[in-house]
């Protein structure tokens, strides 16, 4: 994995450290969020990059940072078809 060295202003690094954030993790998250906003990363790629185990964790991360989930009409149609394919529970 390539390594990048950032020269952060003292004010920013002090804020991140004081708020309990790992500076390296905060930088990765910021870059990943921006790539997601620009449609350069999918939700699955974001999940893998940030080390989350579930898509629900990714959704919570996006919500926490005020980033909308990319959900297209094609996604809706796929989910609708998957729901229609489920068998109805017995007795319904």
C-alpha cells in the first residue's frame, strides 16, 4: 500500500488529536468520503476500504458525515424483485 505524508496545520492536528480521532484514520475517511461523493467508489468499495463488515455500518458512517447513500432506480428495481421473489411466510 502506498504511503503518503501529510503536513497538517497544527490547529487541525491538535483538533483531531484532542477529539480522540486517529489522524491517519481521519485522513483516510475524509479521502474515502470525497471519492464516494464523486461516485469514484461504490458502497462495497467504501466498506472494504474502511474495514467495515456490513453495509449497515457503511450506511451509518455516511449518515454520520451527512453523505447521502447512492441509490438508483436500478437499485430500487433490484430490491423490489428480490422482495417479490421471497416466499410468503406460512399462514399469511
